[in-house]
C-alpha cells in the first residue's frame, strides 16, 4: 500500500484552533513514521521543500516505528485536527 498526505496537507503540522499554546505539535517526520508504523503500508510519499527537509525526513524514517506513547499522541492529535477542520466540497 502507498500512503500520501501523511501530514494531511500540512494540517498536522499546525496548531489547531483553541489548542494549548504549549501543546506538542507533530513534526513531518513523526507523521511519516506514524504512517509507516502501520504494517500494511509499504511506501509513504514525502514532498520536502528543500534539501534540509529531505534530510530531516530521511533521519526520522531511519529512526523506525514510533513508540506506543507517540502513536497514541498522534492518534489524539489527528482526532483534534480532524474535528476542527471543516471540509467543504
């Protein structure tokens, strides 16, 4: 399986409305690691803007799957983003 938009078009990298100012925000690398922690995913596409971001992505992916605590954080944060962002078609 191929995954794309692991950062949800960068919404997962932004502070949601009414989110605590000191609250943790995921990095792109954590988003890629989250997706790749799913055993059904074989490939996760990334779209770095520059060489620095590319190297950060590679370093993050080399760190391997997220810990269970980090996986739980990512799920909770994703739920917050999902419920605060309205999609209109």
